[in-house]
C-alpha cells in the first residue's frame, strides 16, 4: 500500500471534488472508482466511511459501503451508476469519522500501555458502538483501571500522534506492535512513551482530541482478556445514558445517587424475607386446605383464587400425599375474557396421562403430564369443569 489517497494525506478533509474513473455493476448495486477519494475503506479494524456524492445538479447519491480491492483501488458502493468522467463532490459523514478517529487513537494508547506495562499483545480488535480489544494475557479489573488512568494522562498531556514511514535498516531496528503480514510501505503510528504500531487506520493529530478514554468491561477470553472501551463522544454518550439510568433508579427509590446500591440491596433483602414468609404462610394454608376439603366419589376439587401456578401444584401434591381421595383437582382462574382455569390434577391410582386427551377434548383444554399428575388449562366454566371431570374420571 502506498498511502497516497486524500484520506491518508489529510484525515481531517471532509469533502473533495473527484472524477469517476470506472463504474461497475456489482450484484445489488454499483462500485465506483474515483481519481482520488476522501472516503476511507473498511480496513485495519476501522469501519468504512459513510457519506454522499453530490452531483452538479445538486442531487446526492448515498455511499452505502467503501472497500479496497486486491490492487488497493478504493471501491465506493452505491445504488446508482455514474458514467466515467462524471464530476462529483464527495462528502463524508464527519461526525461518524471523527468518532472513529477518537476511538481508534484511544485504542492505540490502551493497547500500547498494556504492552509496555505487562508485555501482552493486542490479538484482536473490533470497532462498532464500542471497541473490543482482545489481550493475550490476563489482567485484573484493578490493573485495567490503572491502565485507564495512565491512558487518560496521555490524552490530557495532548501530545502529537506521529505518522512515519521508516524503511530498510531503520525499520528492522524499530520495535513496534503488529509486525505481522505487512507488505509495501510500513506506516507507523507513534505516541511518545506510549505506543508505536503499524496501522493503516485514521487517527487524531494530537491525543487531546480523544477527550476521554473509558474502559467499560473486562472478561476472560481465550487465555487472555477481552476489554470493551469507548472514547471521546461515545464515552460522553455512554456517561449520559448511565447517568439517565441512575437518575431514574434513584428517583424510583427516592434516594441520593450514591445511595442507590445500598437501597437496591435493602430491597433485595426485604424481598427474600417476604418470599420466605410467604412460603411459611403457604405451607400452613396448604395444611388447612388439605384438612377442610371434602372428597366426593373419590374426587377432591379445590378452587384456588389466591395462589400462583407453582403454589397450585404444591397444594395438589400435598392433597395427593394426604391420600384423602383417589383424584385431587386444583383449579386457578386465569385472567381472560372467557372463563378459563389453570389445572393441576393428581391421582394415587388412575392413569391420568391416558385420560388427559378426553378431559382436554371435553373442556377445550390443553396440557398433559405423567400417569400421576397432569397440568394445563381448560377454557370452560367452573361448573362445567367440575361436572365433566366427575363424569370422565368416574367412568
Ligand atoms: Zn490505528
């Protein structure tokens, strides 16, 4: 690669006049090559630029993707063809590009500092809404936070990001990151006392433009760690989103911002206590119900309005275990326009699995289970359910 395109000569150039050299149909749309371009093609972990091509009559053609081919030509993908010789005005989405430059440059600082402090390599790099970097060795969150502090010190020292093209002997004697698979001129991106890396991406002029570097998470990954991070405007947006969320939670809990964690822990403790108390009350309630429910022709039917599905099943298990009846039926009304009930049916001696189809058919139901217990729902009235169950299970 020769690095002579406009976007390399001046990464801050937002627009430029250009002439169409070729335009080819490519499946869905067209790929256009210009005499020069401000559009950065996807590469080196950095996504392609977005933007438009403005024609002489003012119409704009959207550039849907930018790629480079094997001979380093930059291909601009569009939905509209352009005749070779056509003059256009290229305009990139500068906010999108600058954010990528901030994030990409910040990633160099973090990767360089990890290499310098721990000797680990950046072995994988991806940029989208957040940057992910895969590091070849393990780091603790505390170590990562130390790197973050050092990285932001580099940002605030506002030092230059230097692009150089050393060759021959001087390149041989230079220690830099990402030495692998390089052909043509080697482009080194250097930040003093921090990082030196071969890279074909676009970067800010000075570290101060990165604004802020924030690491978001760290997980163990393939023998090392994967770090998520954001820089510049994306870091600000992340802060805003988290502040909004924290504010909403603190308002819901009526506490001060720094009291949110304590308040949530308190609610969780309280909730666990309530669950334990409900379980104790249920257990007592089940005993009382087992005592008071009467069997008729070997069948007990219990209509329960206060239980949930799990509790209904527990009551049914208790009824079965009491052996007061051959069949125990527990019904829970469901919130629906037409009368419908969740059912759990248990038996000590009948094969309920083989009886389930007949019950479901008679009562607009669905569900099934084992020989000893079936559960599901009936779309029928309570009286109808009682009548049919007695009819079917008695026969
Ligand atoms: Zn880079």
